[in-house]
C-alpha cells in the first residue's frame, strides 16, 4: 500500500535555487520526492527539482532535494513524498 505526505513547506524567491535535506529514512523503502506549488501562476512550470541520496549508515539514508523557482515571482510549495509499496 502506498503512503504519501508533506515533509516540508518552502518558499523560493524569483529564479532562486535552494537545497533541503531530510534524514533518517529506511533505505529499504522506495521513496519518490515531488514538489507541489501552492502559489498559483498559470501558463508555465513553476518549479524544477533534483534528488540526491546519501547512505548515512546501514539503517538510514538522507535525501538532498534541490529545488529551483522557474518563475519571476516568489513561489511557496510543499515538499511531498510517496512511499511506494
């Protein structure tokens, strides 16, 4: 059974890029990360992101998520995850 949630809420200024991290995840899980803007702006994509992973130890991993605001206005967004079954 799949589970989903919001790990954090972030805000990026126009054209800005920042990196977030979240730690303590079980490396046996298949986790998908995605960003959902909560600031409406129609006509074009608002966010781009990349995910990197660190195996912190035998039982935990850390995800490093870099998010870029593709617009010329401030964007607030949710950093969401889905744990696939």
